[in-house]
C-alpha cells in the first residue's frame, strides 16, 4: 500500500476597487518529468471569466497563462494536488559515455547549453575547506555522486526550517545543520 501526500494551496488577492488584471503566469503544476505519480491535480481560478493557455518553459515545466477580459475586485488561485509517495533510486539514470567516469569534460555544445549553471560564486572559506576534502581521484561518476551525498548527509544534520530563504554555505557548515534547500 502506497502513501499519498496532499497539498492544498491558495493565493488570494482582494482589491478595494475594480482593477484590470494583466496576463498572469501560474507555475503551480508538477513537471511532466516528475517521478512521483500524480493522482489528482486541479487548478481553480477566480474570476471565473478567464482564458487559460498551458505552456511549457524551456525546462519543460508547466505554466498556466491566464488572461482576464473583465475588471475584477479579486484574484484567487487554488491548487489541489495528491501524489503517490514512492521510494526510488535517485541515481538510476544514464550518463553520456564521456561522463561515465569522473573527472570528465563537457563537449563544446554541452558546455554552451549548461553555461548558466556553470557560473559559480567564489567559495567561502569553510566551503573551500569542505571542497578541498572531496576525493577527486578518477572513479565512476555515480560513485563520486553517491560519495558526496553520503558525506553531506553525515556532516549536515537535516532539520525542518520554517524561516524563509536559504542559509549561506558558511551558516550551514558552521551550524552543521540545515534544511534540504540549505544543503542542496
């Protein structure tokens, strides 16, 4: 028997006068490449008189573009979602042949496509010390990734943080704890 997780999200704006809403883009739908089985998804929008066009961004994430022909005193988006929680192996994926062993180099075209993700800020002192401890000997890339994840899991205690934002690497390493967004 599987576990189901439910999410109920409401965004609600009320205005003191009639307003003309411009196009609104809502990004509150699981991506098609999501591994969890989506049991139920519903999007309700008020005012009821609107047009919706589903699109996908360059990363294949769904976006609902909403257009409202009439003025309104409120704007409300309600999403209900139920997903089936299942255990899966996060390291079950294929690699390009040239990336099967670490370290590797991206092809020129891959480096161009990945350029926005390869820009990094200079590491802070604690982060640099942590990086310096990483074993960079030649090994299978999957083994390298598993090793890094195991090390972070050992060194950073997971906790549920309700505060907004992401801790800096210095805070996470100094505290030895953080949420998933802090240790990711």
